[in-house]
C-alpha cells in the first residue's frame, strides 16, 4: 500500500528537524543536535534578558509566558519517538481487506494531509508577518514622523550583550531563526500526533464497518446453518481484530503523548492567562507589537486546545459507534452460537474507551469548556 503521497509533508517536517527515524543516523543526529542547540539558545537569550535587567513587570510578562511554551516544546522534541507509529501504520494499511475499508482509511489520511498543509501555511504566514512587524517603527516614522526616530523593538526581548539598535537586523535574524525552528518543532510534532489520531479514528470506523456486516450472510437462506456460523465467526474475528488494533493504536498515542499533553495543558492555561493580562496592558498603552504577539499566541492557544479536545471527543464517539453498530444488528436472527458471540462483543464494548492526558485529564468537549473556564478564571485574578 502506497503511503508516501499522504504523509510526505509530515515526513519532510520531521526529517528537517532530525526526528524521522529512517534517515541516515549521522545526518539525523546532526540535525537533532543543531535544532536542539538553536531552541535552547533562543530560550537562554530571553531568560538572560530577564536576569540582567532590573525588575520590570512588563518585561516579565513578555518573557515568561512564551518561554514556558518554548521549554515545553524542547521537552517534547527530546522525548518524542516516531518509529513504532510508522511500523504500525504500515501494518494496519496492509491488513485492510476490501476497497471500502481502504477508502475509509484513505479519507482519514487525506484529512490529515490537508490539516498538515493548512497548519504549515498558517505557520509560514504568521512567521513572515512576525518578522515584518518588527520593522513597523520604521514604517511609522515615514507615515507619522516624530521629532526623533522611534526605537525599534524585537518581537522577543533577548540579551546578546550588544547594542540592540545598532545591530537590530542581526538580532532580528537570530531571534527569527530561533522562533522559526521552535515553531517548526511544534508544527511537526503536533501535526504528526493529530494525523495519527485520525488514523486511529479510521481504525474504529473500519471495525464498525466490519461489525455491521457480520450477519450479512444470514439473508441468504440457501447457506446451511453450519456454514453461516463459520462465515459469521470469521467476520467477528476480523471485526474484533480491527477493534483491537484501534485500541492498541490509541493506547500507543496515549503512552507517547499523554503525559506530555498534560504538562502542555497546564503550561498553556497558565501562559495564556498571563498573555491575556499582557494583551490588556498592551491595548491600554497602544503597543502594536505586543498586541500582535499576544493575539497570535491566544489564537494558537484556542486552536491547539480545541483540536486536542476535539480529538479526545472523537475517540469517545467512534468507540461508541462500534457499540451502537453491534446493538443495531439483527442478532435475534442469528444462530444461537453466533448470538452468544455477539453478546460477548456487546459486553466487551459497553464501557466507552477514553484517552487521557497523564491519567488526570480526559480531552473532550466538556474538557474544552473546563480549560477555557480555567483560563478566564486565572486571568481575572490579575489586578487591573
């Protein structure tokens, strides 16, 4: 089964960061070390600015929220592991039987491909605007000139122990590289995890499809009862196999990303609450650069939290679909032995499957409302 056309962009993003496990080992290690060095240097230069400067609340709320996210991205970059996903993905594609099953998985792969393309375009656009907006003071000097030139300001406050105004273009490039690499790390890992979640959804849908057609042979009265039993039993085995694959793949996702996402949610809620406070102060003081930075961050927060909880809700919905499909079968027309197997399936699928983040948070629509509520509550704690 040819998978390259659906996952090429994900592979290229991961490969550029040294995360694709099938690249040349030495090249992959070199890319990994270089990427990690750039990300750590980017964080260190911002924290250094905080340490060498006098205490300033504005500086604190500019640096801390973003660096909480960047540090989380570094941890995720170090801990993420890809090889087992790719092996299982290929194995699941090879286990598909008919064209309908292939079409189900293919549609999920296409959605993942389009989603990755959208995120890539959005990230590139945001990075380009972020780079350009740092020179807005020069544009304002031309449009609305003052007696003296406006000071140029970096998107992220950094400390390299050189004159910021004199070497502004160099500092812009340095911070730009750090921001681009950190953003690409987030893009590559998040799109990879969401694409794999979509594949897990497809496995649940294939399991439902197979469950639905377990008793298809019962409509043919020319087939003897023994043969009907054999055919239905094999179909039950095939359906259970794919339901097992779906659960195992979901468990792999949970083990690989669950603890990290718990930390990610905590950091996102905390940093976004501070960013809302920063946005309010920036609006009151008419600081365009800070307003833009806060708005971009808040939009990314809403997008990432919504997608994560949407994925968690879909795990619940598709596993429930398997149970509903079994219950809706005309099991009463089946031979007694098949009825017993169907009742066993009903018993095994009664409990709804849920993914969780570190065993402490269940992503779902209810969880999404909780996260947004917590963010607003913490924001209201800050003094006006």
